[in-house]
């Protein structure tokens, strides 16, 4: 094989040049995109039966921001015991949809029912059944992690003893033992996600709505978090999460929806949505395909 044909990842160590300038000269630029490896399509768990009760029923949701229609008639059903993944390109309307589901943003049209309760007519009852991890975390970050958990528990009407017991369990499950006595303002992004998720779970809601729960979370913590959520679902809970991590969605979710430009382009069990492809390929296909990286020759002109 000629040196120019060696994929970058296979350049033998002995041939790696000493300087960055030399490295630029020999690292081969593949002429054609390498064909993507076929992956075995697995399903994390079977989706709940089609006649399982609907924990979340979204019907004809619309949200406009001035001339921009962010959510354009989204309808979705999420069944009890489902681990449901919402995917879509940047600006597709995922956060706007989840904000309307969780009572953070009033819809222009459409309805949201949580356990058959209209979330906008009866927000108190709907919120009692829901735990939320919003996109832009606005936490009372001048509290310590332990204080924030305590506050979340009592706000949800739990008694002192229950809050303390559940806080201890959550702190151990999320590996926050060393951080609970520090101010949340001083937490890293991943730690903040974890404490916010613990707060969302403390009142043992039937439905968890999580916007990008794995963003900024390290792989070990992500695996722990996945375990916690899987146990929650196995115990009868329902999770709806948004994520850009297609592998993660395929690994943990049984059902999914692909949202593009404020509309649902595919929804159902993971297999129905993927249609025999990987979720990523199906997503890219529906979201408009890969963009050719041409017309950016200036990027190789290097200012130095
Ligand atoms: N408060 C707002 N005011 C004006 N426009 C908004 C507002 N919130 C969202 N939008 C617009 O609505 C559209 C959908 O945004 P949204 O945040 O729901 O997308 P998303 O799918 O969550 O994107 P990402 O994956 O990048 O987080 C975008 O065009 C966004 O600019």
C-alpha cells in the first residue's frame, strides 16, 4: 500500500514525523469518503404495547416566535414504560416542544396531556406527575447541592424525613458525595446536570422530561445516569429525552421521533423510525443529507 493510501488512523508510529509542519505534509487526505461500517441494529428493549396507557399525549402543538414557526403542529404519543428519544437538527424545535410540555412556554395552539391531565388547564396536577430537566438550567445556585435537593423535595410537598432519605440515595446514585456541601454555582457543567436531574427525580414523578441530559456529562457518569434511568423505566416510569447522541438513543430508547423544522417526520418504535438503517443515517436522510464541504478553500490558506 502506498503511503498516501494509509488512512490517518493507521499511520505507523515510526513514520509519524517529528514536526507539525512535516505532519501536515504526509497525513493523507482521503479522496472519497470511506464507506460507513454496517452496524447491527439492536433494540435496547421492546417498546410498550400500542395499547399501553398514554403518559404523554401531544396534539397539534404550535409555537411561533414572530415570523418564525418553531413548532408547526407536532403530535406525539408516549406510552407508559417507554424510553422515548427526541432527535432533530439544531433549531428543529425540540426544546420549544419540551418547554410547552413542561409548562415553561405557553403554546399558540394544540394540547398537552400528561396522564390524561391537560397540562395547561390543570398545570399543578400535571406538574406533580412530571420531573423536568430544562435546557437552560436556572437553578438556585447559591445553595449547596444538598440544600438544593432539600428545597426541591419540600417544594414538591415531601416531608423532612422522606427528603433526607431520598437525597442520600440520589447523592450516592449520582456520585455527588464530595460535592453536596459546595455551592452549585461552583459545580462543573456535568455536575450541575447531575444535581438538576436528581432534583427532577426526588418526588418520584411518573414522567421525566429531560432536555439533553447527557450534554457535558463524562462517559462514566453517563453510564451511571443511563443505569438510573433504565431502572426508573423498568420500575414503571416513563422518560422522554432529547439528545444529539444517536448511538445513545439507539442504546437506551425503545421509541423515538425525528423532528425537522418544527414537524415530526418520523415517530414510533425505534425500528419503525430507523426503517432498517441506523438512526443516524435515517436522521441525516430526513434532515436533508450531508452538506458538501466545498467552497471553503480559504480555510486552508492559514493566516500564519
Ligand atoms: N425565545 C425565543 N425567541 C425567539 N426564537 C426562539 C426562541 N426560542 C427558540 N426560538 C427559535 O425557535 C426555533 C427552535 O428552537 P429550539 O431551541 O426549540 O430548537 P432545538 O431543536 O432545541 O435546537 P438545538 O438542538 O440547537 O438545541 C429556532 O429557530 C430558534 O431560534
